[in-house]
């Protein structure tokens, strides 16, 4: 697990945090200004080219941020190696499956 | 027998040991471990940090189900109607209020951390003050989210 640890994890956490902060504020304002009342409106909102790019960046940043954050917590509090490995494996599988489902849906929508 | 000497490293000012009985024999090298949560004090910064972790863990756990609901709402008109229907039920609105409050708090505490990283408000005084502010704002966010979603 050298891929996301040490200084790199620290940087990833801060860069993704900044991206997520910007996206959440932007999306909240957008939802407030143009609340989607129907499926077609909602679909059009998400399929908007700007939203498409932003959502891709958002979910990538979210999954990376969640991984680094949960990893930090688990490494701090779970000291028994087998349990630590099991929890980290479960979290990794859950986050990767989420990413895969999102990516497949995005490809399918094209 | 003389009374035991006061040990500055392990004893609270009132003379209680900071280390609970079953932990007294467990040391890292020469250093004792202060793990008795009943005797440790939690300054505002520690509470803000723990709440940041707890809200983050909650948001991380909510991510896969939220992504699933997001995809379902986009998959078809029926899926959208179904998600809208869930959104009107009490348990979902309760969970939503909790997540919204957790997100608001996590963002505020996160902004606090990012500012401290670049040296803004990283003095002890400012850190304690900002910790109190984000904790109060988090509590306010929970009340506001609950009031908005549970009307």
C-alpha cells in the first residue's frame, strides 16, 4: 500500500478536499437555482457537458479522499494486523466497486 | 509508610493517576500511555478533530449507497420517481438531515485545517477559537438540516 501513503496521501487529501469543496458549493448553488422537478430536467442537468466533467472529477476526488481518510482512521485505531487488513480490503473493494459502477453508468449513457 | 510521591508525568494535579489500573503496567519504552478517556481532558481542538473524523467516516460509509441512489435516479423515469418517493419517507429524511449536517461540519472543519496548513489561524489561541466556532456551526447545521427536512 505504498501507492497512497506518506506525503503523497497528505497531498492527495488536500488537493481532493479543495476540489470537493468547490464542487459541493457549485452543485448546491446550481440545485438551488434550478431545482430539478422531473426526470428529464434532472437528466439534462447531469448530462450538461460542464456537469459531466465536474462529476467525473468530483467522484474521482471523492473516492480518493474517502480512501485516504478512512485509511488514516483505521491505521490509527485498529492495531491488530488481520483485522486492519480485512477492514482496509473491505473499504477498498467498496470504493472501487462504487467507482466501477459510476464509470460503467457514464459509459453506458453515451 | 510515606505517601507516594506526586509524579508529574502520570498524575493529574489533583493527585489522581491519569493511567487507569489495567493500563498502568503497559508502557511504550519509558513513556506511559495516557489512555484513560475518563481522566483525559478534551480541549476544543481535540473535539473538533474527533468530530471531523467521525463525520468523515459517516460520509465515507454513505458514499456507496448515495452513489447507488444517484445512479438509480438517473437510470429511468421510474427510478427517478422511486428515489423521489424514498425522499419523502421519514427514515430517509432523518438520514439525509444527519448526512447534510455531517457534510457541513466536515467542510467547515476541513476549511479550518486547510487554512492552518497555510499558516492562517494556527496559533493556539486562534486554533481554540476556530475549533469552538466550527463545533458550534456544526451543531447549528444539524438543527437547521433537521428543521428543514423534518417539517
